């Protein structure tokens, strides 16, 4: 009923008057329906002023309509700059970056494996030209603070001191921990080492293998941190030497020799090596945490000063410490660092592990040369 009344109202108020106007235009006098004629149209079209008015009206309508259409067409979205990270190993966290891009459509990320002198040259060229490509550094060199900027990250307020740096420049959303690897077919139960000191037990003589501690490496890095955290000392090193440890040229080779059963124990390895080997079915176990001290080597990220896409970069840095990002790290067996973050592969959650009070990153960097020299003096060169 309501629709019918609306239609009737439209008919009476609009349609009928327009029909009356149209029919009346063909009469000699409007409202007097005596005969049909085109005289009214001839008079109008013969008047130059009327024609000009009509042309002007159509012109204004055409231009106005065109301008209106332009204003109504949405402007193309301004392309967002890509977040470019200078980092070795960026691709190992690809699923994390995929999760970020899914959370924030339109923002893309890319990692470039640039470091050392090449990175120095690249950063210098960007500063000189003012054309910044890089946005952040991953696993940054702590001696590059002058090209980095501090950030206040609300999502990282509860992040432990071991995973941030006092300058508010370096933040670590993930980390690697170090433990003692062993062949689980040959070592089990009470024989599994529970402390670094257990490696000095005479029963392990000739049964321990290790990576190369005489050059900057994963193995020397761990020993430096253990030494700096007072979990080991010179006496421990001398006693370890008496165990006839076999030192290989790389941690990878040492890891494989334990998996093959050639040795019972790997002096130390990192979780990033252990997890993939274990996933392939290797008969190995990972002693962690250890009673006399634990080492964690964080993967730091830092924003470049005047870097590309600064707002999106800060967004990424904040997102890395959200529950979503921490879960994404855990799903790829990268240990998340935030309190309450998921455990990985059955390891004790990091917020329940007491870490050694080791020197800060800058001091660790300064210890590489003297400590690797010390290790070479004690252990000699690797044998294979």
C-alpha cells in the first residue's frame, strides 16, 4: 500500500505536469488545446540569443560533468616504499615476513645479504646521495651506531635486558641458545651432560668433537661468552685440552660426525643447527639448559637513520614483539624472546632460563682477537 501511494504521488507531482508541459508546447497558446503546431519551436530556434544560451548551457553541462567525473575517480594509492633489510640470513625468517605482509597489505619486505666493507660502502653512498634504499639492519654490527637511530617500541616494554641494548637501538625478537649436543644412541639417561663442567669427566676423553675455536666462529663465540660469564676459566680450558678433543674446521662437520656416531658429544652447538639435524632424523639430543650457565646469542634488528620507509620500518619493529610475530618465529623453530612466548621443540621457555651475565655486545666484539688467539695457544689448529 505504501509503495502504491508513493508511485501515485510521483505521478501527480512530476509525470503529469511534464506531460502537460510537453503537449502544451505544440499549441498556439499554452493551456488551449485547439490545434497542433511547431511555431513555438521555430520562434525559439530562430532567436540567436536563445541558440547561444542553449550552446552555453550544454557546454557548461559537458565541462561540469567531466570535472565532476574526474573528482569522483579515486586517486591512485601512493605506492608504499619497500622495507629493505641489510642482513645475512634474512630468508631463513621468510615465513615471519610473509605473516607481516599478510597483516599489513601493501607493505613489502626484502632482505639483501650485504655486510662488511660492502655494507660500509653502500651506506656511505646512500648518505652522500640522499637516496636511501635500506631501512634496517639485521644482526647489526654494534660499531655502526652512528648510522642507526633509537626507537621506543611499546610492544617491547617487557622484553628482557638480554635482548635489548641500552641505547634503544638494538632489539632482538629471536635468539639462538647454545647447549651440548650428544648422540642419543650412545649417550642417555644419567650420562647426558648437565653442566659444562661435566665435559671434563675422564669418561669423555677422546669422545668429544668441536668446531674451530681459533677463528671467529660459532664455537669461539660461545666459548668467549662462557669465559666472559665466568662459567669457564683458564683451568677449565687446560682440563678440556687434556680430554683430547677433536677440533674440526667447522661446526657443521663436527655436528655431522656426532650424528654419524663417530663421536659421542659435540662440545657446543646452537639450536639453529640442532633443530634441522634432528628434523632429518639424526639420532641426537640437546642438553639445555645447563646448570652452570646458559648462553643466548640474540638476533638484533635496528632501524637505519634516515632510512627508506621509516614509518613502515617502525611498524615492523613494533610488530616483531607482538604475540602474532613471536608465534611466527616459534613456528619456524626460531626461539622467540618475549616473556610468555611459545616454547620451541620442547625446550624450556627462555623466560624460565637463567642466562649468564656476559659482557655487552661491544665488549664481546673487542674480545674476538685476543680470545681466539688464546684458544689457538691452548688447543692448536683444527685437524679436519
